[in-house]
């Protein structure tokens, strides 16, 4: 089964999100996730994403970032997909600004599962055709459909 269909929901898919910085974008996406998962507080999500990013950039290159963290009160892995209105600097290894993000939250104790899911997501987002389909999505519904129907 395709990994994104296991992690995403239409409510956690954002097309052309505004954001002038990583911090502002993390605030916005933490709110989106929290609205769809009431057990997860947006302030906790934001704080954990920022803490993880301080350890090193989650920018992969080619305009892709996969911010991720383990978080309390998270009972199962949760994802949020966003394309950006304007690409932002993410300190990626290739210095290309990021315009596609996939935020991954996992339960605190899910160490191996966290790594396994990250590996699957990274493989998926390394496919240029997949990323091109996401970048060309005109709205959140299309973005969600393209992301979850792609076979990895």
C-alpha cells in the first residue's frame, strides 16, 4: 500500500500554503495538523518541529523537505502534505529553496517505525515525476488525490 494514503487525510493537505520562513510555515502546518487531530496541540507540534530542525535541516534537496519528530499524545503516525505559494530557504544540502513539505509525526516510542516511514517517504519524494505532479496540483483535493494514488 502506498505510504501517503496511510498517513494523510484531505484535511491535512494544503495546496500553495503561504509562509515566509520555516518558523511561520511550521506554525501554520502545526495548526492544520492540530485541527484534524484534537489530541495534538499545535504548540507542542510547533515546538517539536523547531527542536528537530535545530538538530539539522530536514531539507532533502530538489525543493523537498520532510520535517519530522516524535511527539507525546500521538497514537499513530500522522502526515501533513503542503506545497508552497513561494519556495523558502530550508538550508537544504543543494541550497535549492523548498516548495514541497511532508510533515511526519510519530508516537514517542516509535523509533524503528519512524525510521522505516521516513525511508519510504524519502524514496517516494525522490521521484521527480511524483514531485512534478504535486507541484502542478491546482487545489488541495487534487494534491491529496495525486499524493495518495501514486504507486510507490
